[in-house]
């Protein structure tokens, strides 16, 4: 399902670089100050300052929101003094400035606190508390996005499932604290060598997954062999009695659903456990589309 233009704007604002959003906030302050100045005293434009304060609070944080709120209040005062001239009532002006400053500041701080709380809740909802990797919910959501890209544009991607062979024996012999430590060490090893757009996730228990966007068969084999070398080195260095079985699925043509994709990768992993533990079973799903058959990314922009 395509996102609406509102969702795209919100996502862009949330992910934009700090310097860019700072320029946007500053430019919007200037625009509303000029509007306030040239509209005259009869037109109330003070609410317009809420826009730059909102942008600063939502995208930049509490301190930038406070600075923007203070700047907007002082600019409003300057404009009001210039517009009223000799008719200025100092007492009323100070009262108005105080009220406006308090409203601007509270609005900005409350909005910044709301954004911080939402980010924390999102982090908790999508992060495994033991390893700090992504959890199953986050993995499914990311896999769904890659599936949609593959379906629409032919972009390949790879997912890999693996778990720890004989992990139960670690818990039984050394206790769950040692098992938890092992899971954290595996998570650290998974993070090494990943690109920024790759995802490592813990699905539950001793099962983990990787999502490698834009990765075809050769890249997937290289990445997984590198990961297995790291994991085997960890096992040797820590004298751990566990192994690693990996099921890998490179997707060139999208299946019906994320569930079908995950089920096949999981099946490959368990097939490996039953035959040759400690290595990778790799499968390619579909045939690579020709470039001329792939739709261009801008062709359907108007349908949003």
C-alpha cells in the first residue's frame, strides 16, 4: 500500500539532517516575522509562529524548541513595537509578551516531550531487550517493505535465519546467565560488518535473522561466510560448545507474503540442522528481471 504525501512529508522531516531542519526552522521564522510585520496590527499572525516552533520541537528536540520559542516571542515584540509606534502601551505589551512567551515555550516543550516519548515507545516495541537487536515485529515490518520493493521494482534482497546448535546444553550446564551472555556475544558479532541499511534481529530464544536489502546470491554468500567465520572464532575463543546452522534465501521474485518468505527461510535452516550443521543452506527464489522490464521508481508517483 502506497503512503500518502502527508506520511512522506512527516517521514522526510523526521529523517532530514539536523542542519537542513535548522535552516527550515530559521527560514519559517523569517517568513512569519515578515508576514507579521507587513500584515499590520489588524491581522493576528502570532499563531503562525507555532509552525517553526513545532518543527524545532518535533525534529530537533527540547533545546532548539526553547531557542525557537524565545526567538519568536522576541521577534513578535519587535514587530509589535514597530507597528504600534507611539501608540504603544508598555504595560500591556509586557503582559502580552509574557503570555505569548509562556504559551510558545510550553507548546514547544510539550511537543518535544511527546516526540521523545514516542521514540522511546517505538524503540521498546521494536527492540529485543536482551541483545538490543531488532525484534520479530521490526524484522517482519522491514521484510514487508523489501518485499514490496521487490514486487514493484525488482529489487533483490536476502534474508538469513540461523540458530545456535546445542544452546540448551549451555543453559543446562552453566545456567541461564551464561546463556544470556552467549546470546549477547552473538548479537555483537552480528553487528560487525553490517551495512547501515542491513538489519540484524533476534526472533526469540536462540534464533536470529539477517535482512540484507539489495543483496543477490554472491553478496549474500560472502556476507554469511564472513559472519560464520566471526561466530566460529567466537566459539573457539570462548570455548563454547555450540554451533550455528544457517538457512539463507535470496529473493529475486517476490512470494505471496512475508509469512511465506519467513517460513521458507526457517525451513532451510532446519534442513541444515538435519544434514550438515555449522554451515549455510542457500536458495534463490525466482529469476532476475531484466532491467528493461523493471518499472522506473518515478512512474507511479502520481498514484500516491
